[in-house]
């Protein structure tokens, strides 16, 4: 007997629809953050984009608007607590406590010292900036919205971490950034323990090596909102080496994160919390 596939859209809608939800996405102006924002918006959510660069934020909001998605850009320096508190207060005043918080922004060192970039050359300022942008910011936004989500009885927090969270990576950037993102993995579990019984599910997404459209370089999620970085002469060789290490034979693309973000934000993941989902083509398993 043939299946009646006309019921499939209704079934998928019940599983994955975000209609009536409000999502806050940091780092939403480009790269992984923008792709997640587009995915959540096209699944029915109103999207609030938070990031440091006003012009790319406005462009991303316009892209969403052209798709019929209500979008609001809010410029804020995620390494600055005063900016963060102002942004979260503005969000709650205009939209209430959001249903979904995605911490997708990330930042490496606040400066680009000449190579070789060794851990011994990382300054206290470098360390403080990496911790502020990659760990303190998700903590502060979680504290701003998590209790309200719990009081309401529903919510989703999705933190974007990375390979540096789980392995030692060469260079001082990996030391400071890795410590921050490793802490974010632990924070995700703590948020899940604190709020899951109240309906707030908290999970992390771990990208591998990702190609972003803004630059031909191979970068990871540490580059804040997909900004261009200086490209070493062996970038192509390094890209090939990273791709060969994966099980799917290629490096990541921002489009790879749309489905997992919608799943974690929707009712389809109702029993998933405290987990880190690797979206890396098997890179971490080799």
C-alpha cells in the first residue's frame, strides 16, 4: 500500500515549526550565525540579530526581511558587559523573554601578532578578550534570559563551541580561545542541569573546519562573525589536509548548520539537553 505523502508537510510542521517564537542570534551578521538565523527565520521565528558590526547586521536583517522574516538588528560589542546588558534589556523591553537564544558569535585574539603565534606570547589582554567574548558573553545572555524561560516553562539555548573545546590546538589563539570554548561546553551542561526540568533545553553545536563566503581562507568559528583574516600562503594545502581528515571528504559549509539548529530549537529535540552535537563531517572522530 502506497503511503499518503500529502500528510508529510503537516507532520514535519508539528515537529519543526518555530511559528510564533522569537530567536536571539549573536554573530548573526555573517557566517554560521547568519545561516542559523536564516534557518530559524524560515522555520517561522522572529529573529533578533546581535553583533558588533552595524552595517553587516543591517544587511542580514534585510536579507531576512526579503524572505518575509521579521528581523531586528542590535549592534553590541559582545566583549563589553555594559553593551551586553543594554542589548538584553532592549530585547526584553521590546519582545519579552525570547524563546530561543543562539550564542554563535566567537572571537579569537583582540590583535594579530606576527607569526609564530605561541601561547607564551599571549598577553593578559588577549586572554581577557577571548574569555569575555567567548564565555562571559554567553553566560551573561544566559543569565539574562534563562530564568525567564524557566519561569515560562519553555526555551532553548544553543551555544556554538568548536574543536578547540576538546583538543589541544597549536598557537596561542588556540590556548585562549580553546579555554573559553571549553568552558562554554561545561557552561552548556550547567545550564541544562539548572533549567531543563523547567522546559529549557540547553545544547551546544561543535563545528569542524568551515569555509565562509567572506574569505577564501579556511577558518573556524573562532573568527568573529566570519570576518576576514590574514591568509597564510599554505592555506590551500591546509584546507586540503583538513578535508582529507574528515569522513565525508570535504570541509564544512555554513549551510551544514541550518538543519541541526532548527532541530535543537524545535519540539523535535524535546528529550535532548546537555549535549554537544558535532557537525564536522566526522573530523573529531578521526
